[in-house]
C-alpha cells in the first residue's frame, strides 16, 4: 500500500469516526435530535478530496446498516428508513457540494475565502435538508408546516454555528491536509 493510499484510508476512518462521535454528542428532540454530525460531515466535505469525503459518509452509513450502534437511535438497516434517514442520506449530496465548491483558496484574502466557505456550507446544508425534510414529512405523514417545525426551524441556529465552525477549522487546517495527501512516497 502506498503512503498516499494509507493516508487516505486513515483520513476516511478518522472522519467516519468523527461522524460517529458526533452522533453521541446530542440534544434529544423528537423526531430529529440535534447532534454534531453535521459539523463533521461539513468538515469532511471541506477538507478532504471528494472521493474521501463521500467514502467517509458512505462508510458511516454501511456501519450503521450492518447493525453497529452508530446512529442516534442505534444501528440496523431498519433505521435507514426511519424519520431521520433522509438527513443521513442527505450528507452525501452535502459533501458533494462541499467537494465541488469548497476547494478554492483565496491565498491573499482570508476574509473572502471565509465568506466563500460559509456560502459553501449554506449550500451544503440545503443539499442535506432537501432529502431530509422530504423524507421526514413523507415517513411521518406530516404537513409541510409541521415538517418544517420539526425538521428545520429548531436546527437553523445550531447548523449556522456548525457551518461557521467548519469554515474556521477549514481555514486553519486545509493546507496541512493537502500537504499530507500530496507528499510523495
């Protein structure tokens, strides 16, 4: 195994582990708890190459599907059809948005780069909320207003804080990760 492949595997494992850890840092609200998972999903998308960030999320979903208790309600395939499933599957388009948008660096203008990362995080949250809210409403037979009240409004402030934190961490660590991945064997 090459050094780059080893570093890539370690980063996928690390971010999968962070998403798992974020599951257990939560405020239980029915039907969707507040967790730190979104923070780590955004960081994965902003910091890692697209293939690695998608791999981190998919690995998390696979671990939960095979029964490991990594979801906020435990583990098992049945939880991938529960009310929060759309949000978990929404992480894939979220990291894709981050991967496609978030790799621009504004070396001479950190304020512009920060603003761009905030925009990226906002669009990633939209990409996550669309399937999340659609599935929450469908699975719970809720009206649009009840779906928004249960699955969006309680999370806006927290998700804003998480995306600002992800942008700050990205500004301060992206170069280190890029250098780690670009080193020759």
